[in-house]
C-alpha cells in the first residue's frame, strides 16, 4: 500500500532571510518522505509535499531553529 501525498502549508513567522529559507529547505529535503519543498519569504510560508504527518514536519522546522505555526 502506498501512502497518500499531502500538501501542507506552514507559517514560519521568524523566517526572515535567504539563510533562514535555505536552512529550513535543507532540513526538510533531508527527511525521507518529502517530495518537494517551496518557501515564500514574503508570506513566510513553507509548502511541503510529503507523505509525512504534519507534526513531523513541524518538529523538523523547530529542530532547524524556527517556530512554525
């Protein structure tokens, strides 16, 4: 059985620069089960397409040093 891919949009208010964006993207891309990551600094939104539970994605962003909502 294959797991269903989900697109999740997560706000990260304390993400403010290209370094922040790269750090979060790199952390998420290293997670097995993540198919794509897109980040918009202007809206402070991280869009993740994956088979992972939302909490795992939030935990990854927190471990990268940011406070997702």
